[in-house]
């Protein structure tokens, strides 16, 4: 992860082969053969022209931006566990809602529902707590309601590949067939009920 220079990632110097390196920049571990190259890079890094890629903070030295990015990466690991990644990525994929709305939706989803792999405290009795991990979630809502929810405000129906398009069309076709069969079954039951009990 490297800080941005003018909104573009600034490439680090590739490591030197073997034991050739004489000068090393401490925070990036970049190595240089000559003192001139080393000092030129250090001078560039000391200028307040760098931007943290993660927070957008600007007018930092390279070292300040680098350290800020490392802090954010650590915070993300602590505050945003891996088990939420799939849930949130599915939510935002092809979504055209505003960033604020996406953040609110993701926060609500994370705070109100469990995720597979999530670690929780399970209370047994009044004083005993067990550490548990969610391995499976049994949905309470019907699939139709879920599909409607996913296509709510800002959701884009346009998958990015032909493979996604064909699988989406096949799934929609299967859902429609299931609904038609269910409706036909209901009609038969209603007709049988009407025939059995004349009014």
C-alpha cells in the first residue's frame, strides 16, 4: 500500500538483487545503491505533497501518509471482520444508490443480522457465556421478499458479464415457473373447496 501523489499511486523502488543495497528508507524498506538516489527519494518523501489513499488526508509527508494508511488497515481488520465482507460486497455490487444510503443500508444489515462465520457470545443460563461461531443461517423471509429487497432503491439489474446475465435470467425464469405452479395449485384447491361445499 503506497500513498498517492497527485491522486495516483507512487511506485516504490524494486528491491535490489542480492546484497547490493547500501541505503534503505526505513518505513518503505526501499533500497538504493547510491547515496544520491537515496537522498533524492528522501527529499521527495519529506515534501508535504502526499495523500493518504484510505482517508483522503492531504498535504502529508510520505511517512505520515504511509503510517496513516497502516493505521486504517489495522482498524479495518479489527472493526470490520472478514465475515461481513461477502454480505457488504453483495449489497453494493452494481448498486447505484448514493454512498450515504449504501453506508446506512450496510450498517443496518450488519447491526441487525448475523453473518456466517461471525463470532458471538451465547448466553446459557444467567451466568454462563459461550464463544460460538455462526455456521448456518435459516432465513425467515420468503425468497420473493428477499429478491424484492435486493432490487430496492438504486439496485442495478445489469450484471457485468454474459455469464451473470444468463444465470440471472435462468433464476428469474425458475422463480416465475414456481409462482405459476403455486398459483395453479391454489386455484385447484379453491375449485375443489367450492365444489365440496355449495353455498
